C-alpha cells in the first residue's frame, strides 16, 4: 500500500479498542501511522501478528501499522497525535511527553470523560499541559470500535476552536465508510461524549431490572435534557447536542449491545456488584467515574441532574436500583423543561 504524502505522519496514543480501530482506519487509508500501547505484549501482537487480540479481537490490522510500547519512539516525527488514553490517566501518561505534544502540529483527542477532582475535559487537560487551544481537536460521535474496524458506515464530529486544525482532522479521518463533520463547539462535543455514558448506565440498570422500552425512552429523553442543561451552563451550544456527538452517541450507547457502559448497568440491575463487574474486564467504561465528576460539575454549576445523581448513588453509595427508579418517578411534578 502506498503512503498518502499529503496527510500528516500520525501517532495514536492508546491501543485500546477505539485507538486501535482508528489507527487501523488511518493505516488502511495510506496514512503513515504508528500506535503506542502501554502493554509491550499488545504492541508486539499488533506489530508482529497484525492483531490486537486483547482489546479488538477478530480483526486483521494493516501490515503498515507500526506499533511500539516506547512512547517517546511512538511520538518521533509525528505531525498529528491522536489521544486515545482514558481521561482519568491522561495526565500521568502525557505529562512526561508534554514538550513533544506542545510541538506537534495538532492533537486530536478521542477520549470521552471528565477528570475526577479537576472536572476538566480532555481539551482542558491538554491546555493545562501547554498545548495551544487552536491545535486541539475533539472527535466524538456514535461509533463502536468493532463496527469502525469492520468498515461499517459511521459518522462522527470533529470540533475545535482552531478552524485549520479542525479541517485537517476532518480530512485526515474521512473515508468512504467514515464520514466526518466539523464544528467549532468543542465544549458540547466533549461533554456529549462524556455524559452519554452515565445515561447509558442508567438505561442498562433499567434493562437489567427488567423494565421495558417506555422506561428506556424516558431515560434517554430526560438524559438528553440533563446533558443539554449542563452543556449550556458550561458554555456549549444546545444545538450541537442535537447532533452526532449528542443525540447520536447517546442513542447508540444506550441501546447498543456493544456498549460497555450499558452492559455495566445491566449487570448492576441484575444484582451484580460493581467491584466484581470491573474486576472481570480490562476494558474501560468511562461512565463509572464520570458519574462522580458529572455530579460535582452539576453542583458547581447549580444545574439539576437527577438521573446522574441516582446513577452515582447506585454505583458508589450502594443505593438499591429499584429505589433509585422510584425516587426519579416520585420527584415533584413540573412542566417539561429542556433548559
């Protein structure tokens, strides 16, 4: 396969399912692509067998995709860096190489979450490391890694305040099976991607208890109301959250069988303990910790987030899931308000 010379040499940091799927997409497109894996055995699997059996089993990866567990080597000569490191680990992984990130042409963050304690989203974390805001782009939308790896038609949004880097990111990732829209509203795109995971856990809990589609639809609709209220309070545009990175990602994550966050909720609704669920997998479900950060963000902004609060109570305070549903249904009656 020939390398496309008019697209930037790209490094993907993080070889989980999502990072691997995106690296595979880029390499298959002809982009000179290198992926960094924290685990040496994962890097070896990708580099030698052209598979990632631990995080994205069942898919052949392009032979042209380079892999390493040496992050400094991974970043060498990279023009564009794709951050696929889970949000809660971004600082510990990226701060040692922050000088390289600052010098890169652009940083495209595909992580979804809110950092515990600081309540920072990925673009804000990168900004605190010294990366200029114009260089940071967020990519989000309804996109299961397995389906992207399989080449199924997918549409996402890239967003950032720097129009040039946003346009470059759109061109970098666009293929005939991966359509990329652009937006200047990075706040909404990141918050939509983070908060939908909390709502997906709520829907999963409902499904696990055995409630039906009425309940699911109510949780999705009222979950969107929460996401919109908080997004607007943080400076985002509610209209953005009516698009791919909001409604689109929310519906997929709340209804899809591949959704890690929904599946955790299902297990909780059936009576499993959160500690046991998390111990049974090495894949990250960002919504578990995001629920705590989102609740704190809502309190800080004076925004009512009843679904988020109940999810947090069930996951972290051992509240009975059925009682959480009852408490949601027993709240004071009011007009339907979206702001």
